[in-house]
């Protein structure tokens, strides 16, 4: 009999509807999945994602950035404390709309991942679907990556592609990408939580 290693305790940071968080919570219900979604933190009170997390029986917390008078590190120290109290091993950013300081990112280096709705390094920042349509690309997609201090610049763990179709607008393209995000992110988290993908020397090491 092999004894499975303990599952990594994951804290998901959200700011809104939380559809990626739900896809992770669903994936984590499978036997043998190497992570459990132990906590969901939102920086905005009463967002739909918090309610959805509770429906899964996941502990939730709100750390409202507006309570910290633009002191980003104080806000992050508060988040860090909630993560510590809940014995969180890995952070998953899922639609978390605050830029994190180098202090926080360095503290969680190699233990924090994000999903970005483009094929990085293309289309960093916001409005990625608009950027893709304006650039006239025929393929678009999403990237799961380790978080580094520079925004959307972390080494990619996994990517998924979708076609850009004639007549697409931001909404149709976003929807097509989101379907892929919901498959990609649980797969990427499994890679990281199992240790099959690690951040070493600024690159993803596999195996
Ligand atoms: C997703 O498109 C994600 O890639 C981006 O923000 C969106 C969050 O959606 N970072 P949800 O809150 O997971 O539904």
C-alpha cells in the first residue's frame, strides 16, 4: 500500500464571480487530487464568489483593501496573516484584481500561481480579449503561470489555445477562453501541488 502525501492546502484569492475558483473546488473533490481548497479570500465584500465558496463548505474571509488607506503592504500583511492562521501552503489567484507588491510576491515565490486570459507573453494587463481582437491574431487563449514581481511576466506552467472566429467580439472570445481556463487551472494547480512543476531559478522545472 502506498500512502498518499498530504494534500496541499490552497488559499484562493478572488475579487468577483469566482468561476475559476469553482472549477478548482470541483477538481479538488476528485480522489487523488493533490490539493484541497481550504480558504477563499476576497478583497471585495459580498462578491458572488464568496457565496459559491460557502456552498462548497470552504472557509471564506474578506480583507477589504479600502480599509487600509492605500497602504498596500498593510493590506497584504492582513492577507498574509489570514493565510498563516489557516496554514495555507499555496496561493491561487483567480480573478484577484489587486496588484501585489514585491514584498508579498517574494514571500510566496514559487508558491503562488495566477491565470491570465491570453497566451503570454502576448497581451499582458487588462482587456486581453480586446487586445487580441485589435491585434488581429487567429489564436488566443489562457496561461497559468507562477507569479513574479513583474506583472504577468511569470514563467508559464500550462497554456490552452482557442481560435479567434470571424464575428467574434470581446464577450464571445472571453467565453471561449473561459471554458479553457476552467480546465487549464485545475490541471496547472495539480502540477504545482504535486511538485511536478516547480519554480527554480526563474524557470519552471518539470518532473
Ligand atoms: C478570468 O478570466 C481570469 O483569467 C482573469 O479574471 C477572470 C476571473 O473570472 N484573471 P472568475 O472570477 O474566475 O470567474
